[in-house]
């Protein structure tokens, strides 16, 4: 059960970062601030059967935003900030890039931070391309991302998927076989 919780937490951490589809991406000179709507009060609610996952930007302190996660197996906060390359977090005083912007087909990166994506894991991410999905009670085109999490000790891998929609961010995710779909996105005016 703990690995499912860690996997769900990772996907929401990594991919809970709103990203824009390359088909709708602004000009290449756009920054992650323009591509990633981090504002206190923004709230995303996901559903998978009886399970609900919520993430919400709760506050801002300078360049850092606090993203609060309320998941089926636990709650935690994660600091996030915009960088010239995308969105980063900090772990034990060291910054780690979580998401590159803009996302383009074939783009790859690795997340290798203590405790992220989960205990003793690294994550290799790759943008797969565009796909039609259901989210917020409608259909839309999303950018699909594959995340392969590998355990450092056992070398076993698990493949998860996330789908991002322009202006919304993470619209759906498949974590260890469970598919969470965005059912509500609240924005601050």
C-alpha cells in the first residue's frame, strides 16, 4: 500500500504542475511563469472511483509557492517555484527541476531527488504526444507524459502516465493502474 501512496504522491507532485500542450504553447520565448498558473487559491480535485486527490496552492513566499496535497494515503506540502527551464522544488536545500517547459514531443528529463518521486526512486519522463481525453466533464486534447519510476535497490520499474491540458494543467493521471481524472478546477479571480 505504501508504494501505491508514494507513486500517487509522486505523480501528483511531478505532474500536478500545470503544463501546456505543444499544439497550443505560446511562442518559444514564453517563460514558465506564463505557462504555469501558480496562484494561492488555485485548487485541483481528482477522482478515481471512491478515491479523491486534492492539490491546492496555499500560499506564496517570494518566488516560492506552497502546494498542499491531500491524497487518499496522506497529506503533505511541497515548495514549488518557476525557473527559466520550468518548475522546481527544493529538497534539503537543493533545487530539483520537476517539469520542463514547454513540453514538446520526444522531450526527456530525469527526476533524481531524495524522496522524490518516492523513497529510493528515480523517474525518467518523456513527452509522448497529443491525445484526446475526458476531464472536467468534457473531452479535450491533452499532452501525454510517460513517467517510468525505477527503484534504486531492486531496479524494478513501474510506468505511469499523465495528461496535461492547456490552461488547466494536470487533467488526468494513471498511477499503478489507477486512473484519476480532474473533476474540478477552482481558480482565483
